[in-house]
C-alpha cells in the first residue's frame, strides 16, 4: 500500500471523529398546553375577539428563559417551547373561554355586531412577566369590552407557582400551571362582565380556588 493511499484514507477518518465529538446536544421541547379531554361541542353562547397576546420580546422566544441564582437570565438553547409563549397563552385563553363560557374566539373570523345576536366582546391581554427561578411568575393585565360600545373592565393579576425541582422540567411545569390559571381568571372576568357584575376583575381568593 502506497504512502499516498494512506494519506487519502486516514484523513476522512480523523475528520469523522472530530465531527462526532462536536455533535450538539439534543433539543428538548416543552408546551404550556397539556393534552386534555376535548371540550364539549355545540353552538357558541358568546363570541370573544381575542387579540394577539402581547409579551415582551425578551421572553417571547422559543428558547426557554430562566432566572439564574445570580439574577442573570439563563437562555436555554437546547430547552425550547414548542411555540412562542404568546401563541400558547392565547390557546390557553381560547380553551378556558370555551370550557367555562361556551365562548368562541372570533379574531380570525370577525362577526358583525347584530342586535339580538349572541353577546360579543373584545379581549386584549398583555403578559408583562413570564419567568421562573425558584418559582414561576406570570404577571398580566387585560381589558375586556362588550361590543360595539358596551361596558368594559380593566384587570390585573399575578400568578405564582412553586418550581418543584431546579432545571427546565420543573420550570416548564410551573409556568404551564401559572399560565393555565391566568387563562381561567381571564375567562371568568368575561363571564362576570356578561352578567353585568359591577366588579368583573379577579377577586381575592379566586386563584387559590383554581389552584386547588
């Protein structure tokens, strides 16, 4: 075997070892929306135009963002959300509206407001905090208004959930729990406004009952 042939065969083997040793760690995906029993079908009792959820750009990313012990943000490039947090929170709100009020989201198919038709509302949700360290925190405000020019309510809530174990698994579970409870509070505020409640916003103890 010639020396020239050895050079040609050894080089690819060395490159293959180098490439395999530099392989990236696998990416794990998480979701705020857990698989659940399908909601009951049937006609909508009301329509809610759920506007796209507003979330600060620094946390509205697929990379999971955690709070480090030193106060720094830990951006986990190998631990990712299956979709942007804003989109997943919107899905949670849609689900809570249907399950609790039989209210359908009309944002993508707006309906004309007709006298004598089903009640119609517009909902704007702004999530200001969505992070996890020793506990998950979801801090949000929202405005819900009866259409076309009916009464409105401006509400705010902060939901916290303990992170059972350090790391992305515990953080993802706690954030999903907090976001789901926020969605229920938002849906209930729409229901209270529909019932002409003088105070449609969450009341003390509401979230404790949701958290069980």
